C-alpha cells in the first residue's frame, strides 16, 4: 500500500498540567484524576520526542505525528461514553493516543485493539504498553488495518489516525460495522481539510451517521451511527 505524505500541524499542548497520580495501577471511577505515574511519564517522553521530530526535520515516516493532549482527553471522554462494542484504533505510532484511550477503556472495563503498519513504530508502541502496564487493556496488531478489518464486527468506538489516502476506505469499512450509537472519530480533518474533503462530505451526507467536525487539535470528525430501521435497533 502507499503511505501518503502531508505535514501535521504543531503539537503544542502538554498533558502534564493538572494531572495527579498516586499509584502504578489505574484505579478509581474517573478517567483523568488518577493517571498513573508510568503513563504520565511515558506521555511526557513521547511529547518531547514528537516536539523534537517536528522541529528538527525528521523524515515523515520516522516522526511520531501524535495528537495533542487535548485531543487525547476529548477522545477518552467520547470513548468512555460509547455504547458497548469493540474499541479500535487505526494508526498507533508509539502508542500516545492509545494511552488516552486505554484510560477510558479501564474505566469501562473495555479493551482496545490498535493497528500499526510500520514495524519500527510498532516496536515503540510495544515498549509504551510494557512500560505503562497496559498490555492487558491494549492489543497491538502489526500490519495494515485494511487487511484485518473484515475480521472485526460490532465496533463501539473507532479512532482513525492513519495516512490520509486510506481514510475513505477505512471510513466505509468501519461505518458498516458500528453498533447503533457507535462512534467513529477521524483526526486531521481541519489540518488536512482539502485532502480529506471527499470523506468529510461523504460522512456529512451519509444517512447512516450523524457527523460533525469539531475544531479541537487538528480537527476531529465525529460520526455517530444511527439506528438501522431494517435491523429494528
Ligand atoms: C499520525 S500517526 C498516528 C499517531 C497516533 N494515533 C498518536 O496520536 O499517537 C499515523 C500512523 O498510522 C500508521 N498507518 C498508516 N496507514 C496504516 C494502515 N493502513 N494500517 C495501520 N497503520 C497505518 C502509520 O505508520 C503511522 O504510524
């Protein structure tokens, strides 16, 4: 498959402020108020590396290209509110966004399956999940999401953050597998608006979902699957 190109905008938010931590296990009935130290530490490390990548001209495929922390919080809140079903992420990189989703997954007793096509990114993500003790919440699948998607069903939440040339295909594959009320969130719809315009228009006009562009971070397209009268749900 082709891995496309396109510079992401600067990731300038920090996750560190107003985080508290007191144990190495995720505990408590909330998503943000007891983030374990190991996760905070790994988030800070990856943010620092992401900032360096963006500043020093690191090649596109080498850069982490992470979401900003506010987007991570937004995703975690959406995921924590999603209906029951599988949780999926397309585009793991080093596991930064996965950590935000994992916080919500623990809160919901859910688990996240995340897909990464590049081996060196998958290796970094494995390190992330091991250092943070998240292996029981997150399953990393090495390979092209599009070759695995047919095995998925009943998706409650999906975060799409891959190369832009596969967004439309991923959109079609995922929307048809969302449970009623299930959410598909796609990143970069403002930073890469012209490239992603066909998918955005498809989503806005797609009667199977209600969709809106949210101006947070690089722009998130949030799609919620409508009930399907044919299925009676
Ligand atoms: C923007 S980065 C993901 C950043 C990550 N979500 C975060 O915020 O920490 C996009 C990642 O998607 C991966 N990718 C691209 N196309 C893919 C595909 N078809 N299947 C799985 N991973 C893919 C790339 O290798 C890259 O690591």
